[in-house]
C-alpha cells in the first residue's frame, strides 16, 4: 500500500480550488450556492433579478468565516454545538482523565483542506484530528487494509472517509466499523437511522448541519414541504428520514424530471444533492423558498483555493462531525465499563435412568461462544474464537475492569477421598448451574484442563459428569486450545538447549563459544539484554563485548553443567512408560555426549505450575527465567535465563496464558485454564482465570473453583500458595463429602476401583457414617477454620444413600463446625439438584471472614514443613532424611528459604500411610527428599520412606484424575511402583 503521508492537527495544509469554469468562482463546489458579503453567509432565495443585476437575499446569521481571531463571533448554530461538545468532552475527561477523542480523516491524495477545517474545529472543541493520505490512485484493497487498522485502534473514535465517490464502494463502506462511522455511511448505521435507533448509530453531520440551518431560517418546520433533488445513497436517505421525523413532508426528484419545475415552485425548501455545476433557476421558486446545495464540503480533487472562501456549511458540518466523534468516544468509554449480564440459560430435561456422560453432552446444543461472551459482558475484541464452542479471552480485560470490585470467591475441596473420587468437579459445575441458571446470580466456574494421559486411562476425562458437565466434553478433554502442547514445546525447547549447550561447551574453545553467543553483525558485536543480565549476575559490570578479559569471557560462555545434577527432563502428554528413563546423545554427531535422562508427563512440567500461578505475561516470563534446570560442577544453580531461552519460552506460551471460555450444560460460563498436579504442584486452575472471572461476575457474583485431592492437600496449597501469589481471599469453602467415603473413614472395609463395593457401602450403616463424620470430616472442617474460612458441606448423594444417612451427615457436619450442610443431586438433576447448596453458599459468602495464612514465608523451611504436618495432617513431628536436610541447607544458601511449601504426599490419608483412614494420630511424618520449583515459586518436600502399597492409579479424586499421570513420571519410585498395576 502506498501511504503518502499522515498529518496531525498541527501539520501544514494545502487547499485545492474549484475547477476552472465552476459556477461559484473562489468557492468549493460543495458549499452552499451563495455568495459572501462582508464576511456574512447568505442563503439565496429565489426571485426575479433586480435592475442592478443582483438577486435579493434572505440573510441567515450564520456568522463570520472561521479565522483564528474570529472565533468569538461564531454564529449561534456553531456556538451551541461547540459549547455542548466541549461540555461533553469535559465530562468524559472527568470520568477518564487520559481520554482524548480522535478523528481520523482517510483520503486519497494530499489535499489538506479537509484537515484545515477540522483542525480549526478540533482546536476550539478540544479533540485530536489526524489525516491519513493514501496514494491518489489507491486501490479498494489498500483502503480496506487501512480501515481495518483503524478499526482495531482503540485510540481512534471516528473515521471520516474523504474519498472520491468511485472509491466509496460497498466493500469499503461496510469495512468501516459502525462504532467509528461518524458520517453514517455504512449499511448498519443507515439501517439504524431508518429505524430510528440512534443508541448506537450517528446522524450524518452534513444532514445535521443542513437541518440546523433550515431550522434557524424558519423556527416552525412542522408541515413544511422539502424537495430533495438528485443524489442517492446515505445522505439522501438520512435527510429524507430526518425531515419526515421533524414533521415535514418530503418529495424527491431527479434533475432531468419534467415535473421538477412544478415541485420546486410548491416546495418551502429545496435541497440540491450532488448538483455539481447545476442549479435551480431563480424564477422556478417562490421568493421565500430556501435553496441549499448539500454536497461534501470539499471534494478530494478540488484545486487549490484561498481558505477564506470556504463556506460556513463546511465548518458547521465539521462541528457536527466532531460532536459525533465525541459521542463515539463516550460510547466507547461506556463499553469499557462493566456490563450487566444478560445470560440465557439452556434448559435441561434430565432423564431417569441417567444416560452416559457422552450421551448427555451430545444431547445438549451449546450456545455459540461469541453469544455466551456477549451475554457475560465481554467485548468482541477480547475474544479469540477457537471454533464455535470455545475461545481464548484477552488479558486486557483486567485493565478494562481494573476498578470493578471482585465478586465472591468460592473454593470447592473434599474430604480425604476413596479411590473413586468424591465428585468435586461435578459439585463445582452443579453449583454454578444452580447459581446462574436457577437463582439468576452471576457465577463462573474455573476448572483445570485435563491431561491426555489420564483421559485415555482408566479414569477418563475431567469435564464433570451426569447433568453437571462442561460441554462439549470431547473438546474439553482433548487438546482444548493447545495449552498443554505449548507447554510441551516450551519444556522440550529448554531441554534441547541444555544438551546443545553441554555439547558446544565440551567441543569448543572459549573464543569460539563467545563468537557464537555474541556474533558480529555488520561489523558490530553487542550483548543482548538477557546476556547483560547474565553478566550482572556474574558481577561483571560491562556492556562492551571487546572489554571483557579472557577470564570474564570464560565465565560468561561456560555454564559448566554437572551432567549428574541436571533435573530438567523432556515431557510428553501420554502415559508412555518406556520413556521414563532413556539415554540420549548416542548419535555419532553428538561426539560422545551420552547421558541418562527421561520423560515426565507434560502437565508435570514446572512450566504448567508457572502458567497456573502467573498473573501477567511479564510475570510468567520472569518465572520462566528463574527455572532452575540443574547445577554447575561448582554447585551453582543454572537457570533458563542463563541459557538465554526465557524469552523464547515466553513466546511459545504467549497464547497459552489466556484462559479458555466454555460453558456448562445449562449455558453458564466456565474458564478452563492450566492443570498442575496437586502433589508436586498446587493442584488448582490458574490465577488469571480466577481474576478475570471475579471481574466479570461483578460485586454480587460468584467464582467457584476447585482444589485437587482432599482438603489437607488441595485446600492447604490453594490457600498457602495460590492465594499468596494472587492476593485473592476466599469467602467460603465448599467441602465435598460422600456417604461411602465417610463410611470408609468410619471403619468400613477397603475399596478398590473395578471391584464390587462391599455390602457396608450399599446397605444403610449409620454407625460407620457417624464415625467418618466425627473423624475425617471434622478434621477437614477444622483445617479450613485454621485459615479463617467458613465451610459449607456438600453431600454428593448417590442412589445407594438412604435418607437417614443423608440427614445424619447434614446434622453431624453442622455439629462439627460447618456453617451449613446440604445434600446435592446435581448429577441426576443438574443445577436444580444443587439449589440448596447455592443458597447455603450465598448465605455463608455474605458473612465477614478473617482469612489468614497458616505460616509466614520468612519462617525457616523446616518450621514451615513442621507447621503443615502438625496442624493440617495431625502429625506429632517430622523426620528429615539426611538428603532432605542437606537440600534444605542448600536452598537456604541459594536464597530460596522464603518460598512457600508444597507437600508431595499421598491423598488417600491425612498421614503418609494410605491405609490409615479417618484421622490418624501419633505418627511422625517422614520427609524423604526436598526439591524446589524456583520458577513456580515453591519448595516441595517428598513425603514417605517406603513404597505405598495402597497407591493406586484409580485412587485419584474424580475430576482431579490428572494427578495419576504425574505419579508415573515425576514422583519418587514408591509412587511409580504402585502405578505399574495400572499402566503395566
């Protein structure tokens, strides 16, 4: 595209004159066909020519021409519009001090006359004007390309197309965003004008100016007749609609019509559209008839003229255009404010017996994601659609709604689960369906994305179940929007960089390494910003590559990895057991750089935990830079930033950082984002998804998210790690329990996935239920109270539960300290089955809370571990292995001692012994090892000294089934040993 020039309001201007032979010498053809006398504008009225050869005139006090020193003498029309527009801009700037309305003039050629007119108006009113001059012979595609850029620029509030008529094709007119079409030329805005819907459209500024002049000439317009001669398109249609709406009658005719003379004689006013050099003979009209030329104030190809000869209509049109720009800016600013929801729920017709999850999912047609986004107040530009049913949401939403108060924050956790899981995801989905679809309260569910490994394993997907699901479940469970694949690519790029660096350091001299790392480009050698950061960390305060000493060069280029201390592994999102341990570097091209490594499952990567805890793109990049991938032979940690790849990792993750919008079976919104495990990581969806949702639901809305495993693991990490990172504070915790889990904790026999349930779990047994309530349920309620958070117990009802068991659980839960306890039947009934829970959550969330962390991060690492073990698990003390003790000393030495703790422990018991149910006491918690995820920002002790015979792959909590895969790939041998039952 040939872009000739861009001018702002302060640029120089050249003005083109009318063509030779034009009827009105020294004026624009688009001006009123009048003459100027003593700088006064006059509207010509028809009459016979006087003996002196001049026509009598009807004076319209439109005012003197607009020269810099003559603004004080502006006509009443201009003055009124200018004043009202000034006041509107002042109001806008009181609301948003940084706002500045901007008009862009897009034209072909370098004529500056239109800029000059709008510049004078803008200077008086207080808005900005910019002129974009395309090549005079620019093509339709070049115009549209420029329009699309202007459409996407939030600083532009109005666009005026000052183009030749031949260039104003339908494609061009409708490429312009209606919100910025201040001259009302697009089909949508013309349609709004015809319908009388001006809430979003504009009145064409030329039409406003002409009607203003007519009104000043004759105060009483009602009943008058107006003739529109010639012309076609938006201006004619707009004038016709507006004139009729003013109570006048309208007739239209063409220049070559035989009835034109008769109609002119009968008209009170004649508007000449696209007249060019044509005019109405004075003898055709009555003396009081007003005749006005209504053309563009200046044509793009007019010849140079003196600016002083431009008529007042051009200025009045420019003033009304500025008013439209101000209206557009006001609407834009209003759009940036919080929008009340207009959510349309989808009806459910639950069947009995309940069909399979996939049958239920496919029987419901989800709303288009664009419709859902509009219903919850998202702007179109904040949405990146991935097909019809899901979309990424831009993080710019946080800036737009930064002043919007957050809604209520609800965490769903569970009691210590059975191997079947207790249904936290179904409770989460059922709760938001009840809140939004039935109680008509704004609510959002925030869930983790499932790993492909468990999805293709025994447990299946993680979209919920029954009539409490996220749909379409296939899209939810498989690929989604590619976030896990982005994590895989970033993780493996870092792994490749490690091996490549080790190879180059082993085979090249310091000089060769330096020349590769800091190459000479066009004879100039300079450090990149990330290399300067590395020099600073090395204590080298130099920026000129030539100034480094040989010792400094060697220190800079050599990371000196200790191959036995590399902790970073490759990942794949599949349960591929034969990749757990591999040998790399066996090709002859790798020159003997052979070492053992392995694969983790993709969601066990530290990058997943980073994604979940980052609160911005910048924060994610900084966390990625801090990832420790190993240590040097001197024992110093080596980071991703040392390798120089942190920027590349951030680029690979730039789309993954945006949460994905989906919906439940009843059409309520869901954010799906991140999927860290709840053992080696914190087990919650992303901070960003929660923050976006809390803004969207509004002050009286609810955001419901879940934490993996039981409350002793997921809830504790949610509060101590996630809430500490996000700064968010929960209002209430929903504790999910089932009768079968309570029976297990009350002394029932062991259960295992795939085996029939013992009769104790099928038949009514109130004593077992009471035992579970007084042990595990009570302890988990107490754990929540350690953080000052009220608890609502949600009893996930199964068909084998009796009413007596249900009533007993609800009674004892309240006696144990729960704010309320209610049965939930969302699995079989959808949101209607969780209405009691929704009302209980609403009641509890309205009460004041006194949230507090369990420990101060400045406490010693050992004391933080001990605090969790004693207060949350009920241990008497902890027992550190020598390896764990030395690791703690190392982390303290490296400055990691103030990181929070993320315990890697079995989820099947409050203790480290999976077979110990209820509330074990009197045990000492063994800490086998301590590791650090420095980028994610926590230290994770590995709990347990011997293989856990009870660690079963099917023992992963229902929707938290992703955790099983991490055990296969990342955790110590005692976890892998037990999982071979499933994957072997």
